[in-house]
C-alpha cells in the first residue's frame, strides 16, 4: 500500500516538473522567435513544448519502469493480467456457485440429519415402550408359570389322593364282595337250619300224636 502511494505521488510530482520545464522551454523558444520546419515561431514554441514534454514523460516512464517492477509488469503484461483476472473471476464465480450448491447440499444434509434424529428418537421411544411392555409381559409370564407350577403341584397331589381313593375303593369293594359272599353263606345256613327246625317240629308233632 505504501509503495503504491509513493508511486502515485512520484507520478504527480514528475508530471508537475515536466509541465513546468515544458512551459519554460516553450516560452524561451517563443521569445527567441525560432523557426523549425518553416513553422511560425508560435507553432515552433508549441512543437518544442510538445516534444520536450514527450521526452521528459518518456524519461519519467523509463525511470519508473526501471525502479518499479510491479509497474513494469503491470504495463507490459496488462493483457495477460486481464486474461488471468477474467479467468480468476470466472473461477471465483464457479467457486461461488459450487459454494452455494455445497451450502444447499449441507442444508439438505442437516435437514435429513434432523429428520433422521427425530425418527431415531421416535424409534428409541417405541423401543423403550416395547422394553417396558416386554418387562411387564415377562413378569406376567413368570406369575403364570408360578401359577401353572402350583396347579401342577395341586394336580399331582389330587392324582395321588385319587389313587389312594381308588385303592381304598378297591379294598372296600373287595371287602364288600367278601361280606356279600359270607352273607350268602349265612343265608344258606339259615335256610338249612330253618328246614331242620321245620322237620324237627313236624317230627315233634308226630310224636305228640302218637
């Protein structure tokens, strides 16, 4: 920045010096009434002023070119610099477009990520509910298994009691059959005794009659 300011100030200063020198030289030529190329003194003075200014300007540019490489490169490579500038602008425009596209893609990715996070949160909530339900179901299943175990135990006890009852029934039926057989024998003996008693009574009657 400082070098640019110095360069501008130098050009302005040298421009003022050139203008002063050219004016004085033109004034001296005009007063001397010189003629060049059959021109009038006034035109000769103007020509001398123009030539002097051109020479001094050329010297000034030569000094500036010799002392300032950026100025030299800027003047003689202005077309190349302009081309590169245009290419740079195109690249910049392209980069801005790509940046815009990347930003849009980034926004879409953020939106998709937010949606995915929302879905994940919903899935987590659903999973938590499912885990709670599973815990309750497992507890209920455990209680059911315990109840089933109790029922199986009661069933086993009932079967054992039923078996004992059936055995007792079988023993009772056997005793009943035995008692019935004994009763039949007793009845037969009773009938036989009654017959004997009747015959004894008949014989007794006969004896009484005789």
